[in-house]
């Protein structure tokens, strides 16, 4: 019975992710936009992930500005985007690895960059944003929807998200226009 409940919960989670992506594709996000401190959202999520970080023996090097890295958008959506980026880094970094989290302003944009060691092939840096794409080198479980959702959220907020692989490190960078 326990395994059936687990399967039902996983299917419910998958359906929820598909529904979220579908709504974003149709631009049916909540219309209520507000000013959000993206660095504060990131700091809050880092606290949320403390148990995961500890259980995987990860070292996190965070460089976040003081409060005031403000963007305008749908708070829940932007939190989801940041959470998906962090979740991927913590999930796919090797046990005992280092995850670097940097946020700041660059020109007229807020920038969040999260880097971790990765076995991802550089040719897959664009593919990881496709719905349901799963890297062949990954042994972790997931549906391949998180970064697709993140890219759509960034685009709906006038921003973007990209991945670059340099050496053994992948960096996922999200830019969102600053409030102004």
C-alpha cells in the first residue's frame, strides 16, 4: 500500500508540473505582479535546502547582495524559477561537491548564476531546457520539466535563462529586468 501511495504522489507531482508548463505556454500566469527582491528569494531558498545540502555533503559558496535586487513579476513564478535552478544544482552536483550561487545586477538586469560540477556534455546545454529532456549521463530521478518551466517563467518576465559548460562546471544563469 505504501508503494502505491508513493506512485500516486509522484504521478500527482508530474501532472502538476505538466499543468504548470501548459499554463505558462498559454501565458495563463497570475496577473498580479509585484516588486520582489530576487536575492532575498534566493537566500530564503538556500535556507530551505540546508538539509539537502548537508545530506549530500555539499559546500555552498553564496555571494548575494544586500537587500535591494528588485524585479517586478509574479512572486510564486519567480520563486519557482529560482528553486528549479537551485534544485538542479544540488541534485546533480557530485556528493561532496561545490555549488556556487551568485546574484547581482548587471546593467538593467538582475542576474542569478548557479554553478556546479557536472558530467553534462556541452552539446546538451541548450537541450536541458526542452520539456522532458533528460541527460543520458544523469542517474538522478526527475521529469525533465524544471528548467523548461524556468525558461518559460524568465521569458514571461522579459528575461532569459542559459547554461554554459566550461571544463567540468556547468553554470545556469537567469536574467530578469530590474524594477525601474
